[in-house]
C-alpha cells in the first residue's frame, strides 16, 4: 500500500518548526546578552575578585567561577527549556509528564556540568602553563574526549536515559545482523530502546565504536514499520560506517575546533587589554571565551551541516543499493515525515543554515530516481 504524505501533519510540522526556530534564537539571544553584559560591565572581573578567597587555590577558583556563571545561565534559560518541553507535548511529540522531563533535564544538566568542569579545568590549566600553545593542546584533548565518549555513551551514558533490551524478533535481528556482516561490521547484538517512554518520534542507530558497537532500534520504529522499512533505516546507518563518516566528521570537527581555538586565542590576547583581565589564564575570561566560541560555532555551523548533509545523502544511496528496495525507502521517508513532524520541503536557506540532514522531500526524490533507473534497467 502506498504511503501518502499527511498534509494536516505537514501544517503542524511547519508551525512546530517556526516555534522551535524562534525558541532556538531566543536561547541564543539570552546567552549572548548574558555573556555580553558580564564582559561589558566588568562583572566578569568583579566575580573573580569576589571569589578570590575560595578554598582550593586556582583549581577551586576556576571551579567556583564556572559554577557561578553556569548556575545563573541555567536559571535564565530554564523557562525556555520548560517551554520547549511544553511545545513538544502540545504537538504530540513528547510523551513525558513534567516530572519525568524534569528528571531527565536534571540528569543531563548535571552530566554536562561534570564534563564541562573537567574540560574547563584542563583548559585553564593549559592557559596558565602553556599560554602560547594552549589552543593546540586543547584541540587534542577535545579529540580524545570525543573518541572516549563515543565508546562510553552506549554503555554508560545512554542507559541513564533509556532502557535497552535485546529485541524479541529473531527474524528481524538476524536480517539486521546479516546486513552488518555484509558491510564488514561486527556488532554486539540488536537492542530495542524504549523511545516511546519519552517521545512518539522514531529513530535507529549503530552506536559505539569497536567492542561497544551495537544496533539500537527505537520501539517507536519497531512498532510502526515493516521489517523491510526497518532494514532500510539500518542500512542507512551502516552506510555511515562503510563510508567512515564517524572518523571523517571527528576529523572535520577537530580541524574546525583547531581553527576556532586559534582565533579565540587571538581574541583573548586582545581582550586582556580591552577588559582588564590579568592574563589570558584569568578565570574572568571565561564569559569572553564562551562568547567567542559561541560566535565561531554559529559561523562554522553551516560548514559542518553541509558536510553532514553530503554524508547523509551518500548513506541514503548506500541503503538503496544494499537493500535494492526503493519503495520501502520512499515509504519510510514519508512515514518518518508524518511521525516525526518533519517539514517535507523547508525553505532552502533554512536547510543550508540549520539542517544536518537533507530534507525529506530531497530524500524521497532520490528514492524515486533510483526506482526509475532500476525500472529502466
């Protein structure tokens, strides 16, 4: 049976996308104004002076400074986070009550704070001991953290938010493992993730690296998609492995980070004289550092998105070739648009600036071209 695009859902998708974009821009504006005021008013330096007597020496001062800045920012943006949850509830994407959402928000925030504290302490230690090359070493440290988290996330972090259980559909598990074997990928089982406890959206992934790699299928996908459609989704994920997209993206992000940190280093040296910092290792530079990195991220983001969209198109082509099932691919894309409230054809400028995947409309068109070529052959 042919799957049709739900026009009513598309109207909802467009309305949801607009509200989410406005929320995203508001969050950026709040962060920019907050950091800008800390920098411009001298409050950043005043806060360091107020915390000068905290125990723990320089390490304690950096930790206390980060905690103070971070707590204020979290308090300012919490209403926006709550509105984001309400928005997803209103449009039927979130299945969480407020208590469940707040628990996840607290766990995610605490985890980010711990990891952020470790990284910030390392960065300010490097700023102090090797001010000429801190940016270069920091890029290497971030690369190490990225690879470490890619290995640990499926084992230690994901279970904090979702329950993973081996799927109870042997035929499907066998077919997915066979696809992985054909691609030369060793996996440690096929798991179902209880996405339905938090969302109605569907997703799947090939998670982890090396010995932690496993196939993870959201129960929202398992419950509503035919086996051939699930195979198409997984084949797409396999395409990323076959094309070495993870190391490619890590290399790209490392290169972009290296450039960004070098530019931030130049900005920091200028900021010492402009805003009264003692040195570039002064903890009072933290708001300036965050502002500069955020600005660079906005500029470099479209570059990452462009590379990501190319990788996603290549993974789609791989999925079409390896499954040889264009109808299943097309049906899956349309069902995902209906289920996940994805705008079928967003404005081109929006796709260029913000999308790390091609639009559903472009992906369906690719499937249709593949189907015509196969039919002609």
